[in-house]
C-alpha cells in the first residue's frame, strides 16, 4: 500500500483528490494539510511511513515551493500540483528537489500512474516542458552557434541515420538540460549521483554526435527528443 500525504489550501480540492485516491486498490491518503506551516508535521519521526507527498505550489503562509526548499532532505518523494502550466514554478520545484510536476486537471489514471512511478524511483518532468521554454532555448542555442537551425527534413534525415537512439532516461536528462539545470541539479532531481549524470550526458553527446550541452539540446529539439 502506498501512503500519501496531501497538502493543498483548497478544502474541496483536497477532499476530491483524497476521495478518488482512496478508491484505488493500492493508494491511501493518510495525512492532509492546508499549507506549508501545517505540513511541518511531516518532518516528525512519526511521518516516516509516508511514501509520497502531493504538494500544492501556490498556498498562503508557506507555499509549496518555500516548504520544499526549506525541508527537501526531510521529506518523502514529492510531486508538485498546480492549476497552471508554470515554467518558472517547474524549474524552482526541480531545483528544490521535487520528483514530479502535474497539473490538477489530469485524470485519476494519470495521477495514480504518476504516484506509482515516482514511488518506484521515477520522475515526472517532461510533460511540463512547455513550448515557450523550448522556443526560448532554441533561440539561445542557435544564437550561440552563430547559424540558423537545420530544417525539419535535415533533422529527420540525421535522426534516421543515427543508429543509437536515446534511452528514456537519457531523453529525460536531455529535457532537464534544456530546462537549464546543472549536473548537480539534475542529479538532485533524479536522486542519482553527479558522476552518474556526467556519464549519461557523455553518452547523450556521443549518440547525438555533438560536443557540448548547447548543441545537444539543439539537436534534441530538431530530432524530436524534447
């Protein structure tokens, strides 16, 4: 059984999420709070049985981001919940140690899949990498290269000629690179060592046939990996 803590300032939202999750066969909401101040009870030794924290980003008194930044090392794996697809909040959350980022309007099936995935050691970031963030990064990367990006036909030809495809983990790391995270921040977000992240990035550069992170991200954008 997966034991979940739910922190959200809207009582109706808490009640709805809690009720739906408690209808599943393997997930139970065992703790609820309305803000980060109340949620400090999760820092007590008695809270160690909690497997995952669902944490609202925007709350009065102490927001989800503030709470996570202050106590990330003491908290269980955390998925941030928000009403809006917010790039800045996503990046702040990742840097603070969140393991996932989901919109509140997702289906119960998507939410339960995400909870199970994170409890098993995974992460949920790629869905929140929005078009605006990708476009901004693409402009910076092409400017740094001093040339325009390849057209879609060329990108497709390059992707087809590359025998080694990126793995799911490599694609995930490439997306976090695109979000501007350092090796240490990626390692923290994915609960891996910095050395492991460096090895993954080395493999990514090799498979994409580029020599640095900027070109890797640009190639990933062109080839449809992110």
